[in-house]
C-alpha cells in the first residue's frame, strides 16, 4: 500500500514539473539553529531556487547530485567508487555528501506544494495547498544583489516571517515555502532570527524544473504527521532507528555523533529549547 500511495503522489509531481523551464535561478544560504547545541545560525546549507511562470523547485544541489547517482545502478557504482577512492587516498572530505535534506516543489497547475524530506533513513513526502500568506508590506527598503527590495511580514505555520522582496524581478517566488509578494524574495528571516534565507546569487536560466530523483522511495504522509515523526526521532533516535530496522536483525543501544561525550541517549535539544521552522504540530 505504501508504494501505491507513493506512485500516485509521484504522478502528480512528474506531471507538474516534467516540461516547464525555469526563468530564473537563485542561490540561497539557509541558516538554522544547531539542533544538538541550540546555537543560533549554527547550521548552514546551500539551496537553489528554480522558478518559472507557474512552477518552482527549491533544493540542495549537493543532495540532488547524490540522489541522482543513487537513482540508477550505474550511478550507485560510480558513487561507491568515488567514496572508495577518496577513502583509500586519505581524502575522506572528497566523498560527496548530502547538504540540506528537503525539496519543495510548487505547482501552479493545481495550486499545490509538494514537500520531500527524510526522518532518519526513511523518506516522506506530503502535499498541501500553495501558501496564501497575508503579507503586510512596509515602507522600509534596502538593496540586495543590486536590486531594490521592500520589507514585508506575515505569520506562517507558527512563526512570523520578515522578508525582503524586489518588484524589479516579477517572480512571486522565494526560498522554502515562502511566496506571494509582488516580486522575488531575496532574503527571509523568522522574527527571532532562528531561521534565515539569504540570496547570494541570481541569474536567468532555461533549466528544466525536473522531477525529484528517487521519488518512488518516498512514503506519502501529511505535514503534521511528518513533523511529529521528525520530533519523535529527535526525542528518541535510538528507538526510532531500531523501529526503522525492525525485522532486519539490526539493533543498536546508543547513537554517538562526533564531539559527543555522553552515551548518546539524548543527542538533540528539546522542542521547548528550539523548535522546527514550523511549530504548529
């Protein structure tokens, strides 16, 4: 049943994105708190926004590269050889590694947003209506990447967002799920500054807004269930990992990451200390 739901879901995503070309490509740095220490701006990721007339895709190019390799038998062999060569050559840092884990695909045809992400080793996807945020545009302006930008704010999924958008770029898109102001969003931040996106490059393009690699390996769920599963994993990673490998004969007693001095029973900080980018779950 899991795969039946996944295939139905993927049919939507492929139909939406298979043919449309992007008009603009924007690179963003994502800043978020370190979920092990709570350090503000302690974790960064590089993302790309490809946006066309109706559709868009927000993704990590490094993660997409690895997913692309792992989507075929030949690619898997190539990736394994790259990792083996780097390891034997004493250059472990050269092994291709995923960066940010999620994809956000927006479809103008059916006004839907498709979100793909992982919890531990499991892949999940869900759809929701394209966000209709109630933006309040202010009088403040500043220049970003040579474009005059205006301030706007809105509440969204438990947090207040402050964004800077440029009407000079008439694309009503932005990083992550943010959109709907009269121009491209070049910078966005939660009011408390815990989550930020900052554009650091922009160019015209005709790249295809391509489907998600390994899309048939994602289990369909909904947004709240996904966030609760992610929180459950962070609250008890040992139990969650053992549950994921249930029946395989694999069992672990603790998880220890680089720099940990304890037993690994509590790796991540609590929800009360720092919560996810969306808090309404």
